[in-house]
């Protein structure tokens, strides 16, 4: 049985991690477009 605390931490980290990856990819994409002109 999974502990509620551990479950809460995982459920809280997943969106934060996905958001961080999305922002990093978006910034890299914008930077590449800006460099290309």
C-alpha cells in the first residue's frame, strides 16, 4: 500500500517536472528561431 505522503509528493512533482521540461524546450526553441533570424 502506497503511503499518502509519498503519493502526494509524486503527484506534486510530476506536473512541476513536466512544466519545467516544457519551459526549457520552449526557451530553447525560441532561442533557435531568434538565432536563425
